[in-house]
C-alpha cells in the first residue's frame, strides 16, 4: 500500500493564495459587475447577460476592436521582419557586439508614459524637432492633433521604435546559437544566401520568433499608456484603441456593468488569439 | 576525384605571426593520392581541423598552395572546389525531408530532377536509409542524422575528396563500429579520396590505409597502421598509438651502444650518427617479457591491471616506469621480477626521433 499523505496539499497553498489575490478575486469582481446593475450604496440588480449583448452589438465596440486589430496587425507586420533584418545585420562577434546590444536594448528601458510624452513633444508642429522639420523645413503638413492619418502613422512608428528591439534581441539570440558548422556545410553544399536564410536561419529562429510574436501580440493588443499619452485616442475617436475605450466607459462614464462585460470579452479575445496563434505556430513540430 | 597536394603550407590565426609558436600549422608538405583512405590522427589542438578546413576552402592558408590534380585551388571558395565535408555534429536541414536533404547539394547546382532522383535513390540505398526518405530529417536519431550528412557529401557524382571531421563524436558507442564499417564499405564502393580526422586511434587505424599523425602543427609520421605501430618515427607516435603507449626510457649512448641504468640494452640494429650522450630507448609493452626467475633488468611490480584479454603490468626499473602486456599468468604487485626486451623491437630515439635502423650485427 502506498502511503497517502494529504498534508502535501499545504505546499500548494502559498501559490494558490497568491494567484487568488492577484488574479482570481479581482477577476471575480469584474465577473460580478458584468452581470449586475448598480446605482451605488452597494445595491445590485441582476442583469443576466444583457451587458454582454449590449457590448457585442454596439458599433462603438466594433470600431474600437477594428482599430485595435489594425494596430496590432500593422506593428506585427513591420516589427517582425524588421527585427529579423536588423538581427541578421548585427555583428556576431567582435568589439561592436556589446555596443549594438546596448543600443538595441535602450528603447525598451524607457517607461511607457515617458515614451508617449517624448513622441508627443517630438512631433509638436511648432516646437517639436520632427514636427517643426516636417511642417517648416519640408513643408509637409503634419499635425497629429488634427489629422487622423498623421496620428496613426505616429502611433505605429512610436511602437516600432519602442518594441522592435525585443524582436531583434530574441532573433539575435536564435541566430548566434546556430553552430558554425551549419554555415560551413551550407557553403560546401553550394547554398545561396536565400537558401541559408530559408533552411538554416529561419528554422533555427522559429522558437524564439514564436515567443517574440506572442509577446508583441499580447502587449500591442493590450496597449494603453503610450497611445493615451500621445494622442489621448484622438483626433476624435480615430486612435481610440480597445483599452482606451474601456477606460473611457469605466472611469469616464462610470458604466461599470458594460465596462466589466467588455473587459471579459477583451480578455477572452486576447486569450483565444494567443492560443490559436501558438497552436498554429507549433503545429508543424509534431508532424513527422 | 583528384590527387591533392599541399605544398609549403603554413597557417597562423594571427595577422602577423612572428615565431614558429604563432603558427597553428608549421610547414606542411603532403600528397593525398587519388582514391586513398586517409586518417589524420592527433591530439586535440594539434592543427588537424585547421588542415582540413584549409583543404575544404573554409580557411585560406597564410602561406603555401593547395593543388587538386596539379591545379592551384588555394583561392577557390568551398563550393567551387567540389569537396564534401562531414562535421563533428550532424548538420541537417531540419525543415526538409531526408530526400530533400540529400537532394539539396544537387539542386543548388541546378541538376535535373531525373539525375537528382537517381543519385538520391542510389545513395539512400547505400546508406540503408531508403525507408526514411519521406520523413522529416529533424525527427531522426543522431546516427541517422550523421548518415544523412555523409550522404549529402557522397551524393555528388564528381566529388574530389570527402572529409570527415571527427564524425562519430556524438554517436552511441554500440553504433560507432557499425557506422565505421559502413564508411569503409562506402569508400570501397565510391572510390573517392577520403580523409578522416580523429583523435581516436582505433577509428584511425580501422578506417585508413594510410595514417597521418600530427603534433603541434606538424606532420610527425605517415604510414600504414602496422608501420605506425611497429616503427614509430617519433616517440610521440609511440606514446599516442597503442594502449598503453610505447615505453620510452632514458639511456646513455656510448660508442654506439645504449645503456639503461648502467645495463646495456641490445637494440634492433646500428645507430647511425648518434654521438655519445643522452638518448631514449623505445619498446612497446607487447614486446616486454616479465619473468620471476630469468635474467634481464631487475624491476619491481607496482600494479597489475586485468583488462580482459590480457594483463598490463606496471613495473619500476631503475626508477622508470615500464609497462608490459602479458597473456595468461602475471606476477602480482610487489613482486621482484626481471624484464627482457625483444631485441628486434627495441629502438633508439634521439631528441624524440627514431635513430636506430634494423639490421644484424647490433651491439
């Protein structure tokens, strides 16, 4: 007979408590709000799934979700290839390696709201370096407080500036782990540079790139601070991403019910997309 | 296929080599005959991989020339030299199937799919991997991966030389000998020149017709396995080949006769040109006999190791350690014994190099 020792469960308790207090309990509060209506004074009325229905049918939510998907799509399609290209161009050994690595890491060390403020000032048409240069030296009208296109371009460039380094560093780590023999063998096999990239470098980078794309997807899909500081969601609603809209509903209009329902839908989308993405990326590994 | 000639080859990894010590390869002159099976044997860091990379074109030598069939290829890149190299760790293209892996070098050179198919099929058959052709190469075991690496080298019909850089390092011991005999068989079938780099004497001696022994960037001896075993040209070869290696004992040379601890040792033959003074006697443990009641050099047994087929006796004679390999009965540790050296296998080395010549009338 095996000894049954139920006391071992006590070892799980610290983790359980930690997860409960930092995730489960706050989350349950949101669940609580999402199915009820409150007028304050701790008075609640059962609302069922009405808030979910309302959010899912609202045009406002559709638009914010559309903007969010567009933003995430744009930064992924730019940052991933650009990051790979920069990693390929970086030296693999020699005195320039630390210089390149530190330069690459610098943007990531800057806090989100500072990045937003920096780019805001940078692009001001009258005193910002870029804004002044565009408007007064080149004569191109560029003002993101007026022009939605300018606002979008700025937001995307800002994110590319801030986060391409993450892809670069991950891709670089994948690249330097490729043993030299692979390149030598490819040279002897007469492989072209493209074939080396396609059949050696890309497959060897696959794992780290999966992580890079996942991280960039989640971070960009949940992004709040930078666009909020930069454009505040404007001009109009043109750069109001999901998180910005959510805060407006929850804290601006104090519509706690719809905001809670929207939070849960938002969370479900992020989770589902990440799962789908990871499953697709690793699907080939299990095939023989 | 080609005869490969290295002439006046020197290589240094430093930009401005000053002394001999700065050279990883010190002046190599060597000819690899067409169709030969060679082994390049030496301890780690002796320059054998450097030499291999120079032949394949991955490295350009600091000085000297490489000739393939008397044509200078020193400046040609690897792809132009038509050589193949198999590395220590199997290099395979993970995302491709085994078939595509084998076809890769041919497709890169723009061969027709008909030819590709014919070559790949015949190589796969030779390597016994036909049933794996459609599996993804990433899912193979290390020994099969290494087979595929070899296959990519052999698939080209006109390869000048196939080089193996310690190819069995990551292979399980029980599969090593299988792959080794496979290699030998392949050599007989494709008749390409093959150079096999290793620091393992068993691998070198079983694979090669000719073994090139290197030390400190120099070629010490070239010969058949038997020659290397019986007449090492340098005490290093004596040490390096054999288990345990050759006994090298200090001696005094006086008027052409060698004295070990004051006792004269009869050598295989005359020693030409060795003046009086210190030298070394070389004798393989296989040719040392031990007796408890005979004549010879007095010694005391320090330990006896039973390694299965035979016993290795370690004895101390005149403060020097002497190994002897005995079949059957052996003395035990602490016994006083006498050692006798087989005269025809007792050689004299001066400054490390062989100085005695076989012959009658030895002293």
